[in-house]
């Protein structure tokens, strides 16, 4: 649990209230990443189409999504949130 929650909620931060806050945070995080991916994919596809004259298809958009997901996973694996 984060330190600022301990100051606000005291002993309730490790109980049910803390779990509810964690779940809400995870939904917000997933929603933010999904929104970024959903808005970035057509923009990137349009840029690649105008530069390299690649046809914009569903397969092309899915390829961009997969490449971005692999990039995010590699970044999180090697440069994770906890740095020593």
C-alpha cells in the first residue's frame, strides 16, 4: 500500500478499502493504456501509409498493435517500475 493512503485511511488502508482502491487503480491503468493504444494505432498507421505507401488494412493495424504491445512488454521487463 502506498504511504499517502496510510496517512489518510490509517489502519483501513490494508483492509477492504485498500483492495478496492487497488482494483480501481488497475482498471484506470488498463483503461489508460488501452486508450493510448487505440488512439495511437490509427495515427501510426496513417503516418506509415503516407511515408511508405503501405495499404491500410485490418491486418496492418493489428500488426501495429502487436508490435506496440511487444515493445511495452520489453520495456516493462527490462526497465520495470522498481529500479535498484
